C-alpha cells in the first residue's frame, strides 16, 4: 500500500524532477534552489513543497546547503546508485508523461 502511494504522488514527482533538472543558471543561487522559489516555479503551496522536500531528503535523493535560507540540490551520485526496484527511483525515472520542454527552455 505504501509503495502505491509513492508511485501515485504527482507532486513528489514534480518536485523531484524540478530539482533533477535544476541548473545553476535557472536559480537565484548557484548552490541550489530555495523552497519558496521551487513552490513558485511549480505553483504549489510552500507547505506542501516543504513536506515533499523532507521526504526526498530523508531518502537521500536531495541535499541541503546552508541554514538560512536552505538551498536544495539534487544528489545525482546517490540517485544513480539506488536500487532500480526502489519505489522512489521508479517514480523519478518514469518519464512517460513528462513534458521536458519546461525543463529545457532555451
């Protein structure tokens, strides 16, 4: 039941993918993105984004830099070493319904 919840969590996937494709040029700070900046970019309430960031941080997919403000950054190294059967790995690597144009605007 818990695994199905992870797979169906579109907001968690949106937050994870936004961090995965976040480059220093797309953020105000080269070290990462703030919770507020991420919430505005996704159009989601800050409290919800904060909860999703906590989930991703607890499993090790993202790192935090700084204290005030916290800057969030995707951890490619850990993500590439995750078990392919992990529900979070499958959630973030399922690109079937993902519109990549919003991540790669030139």
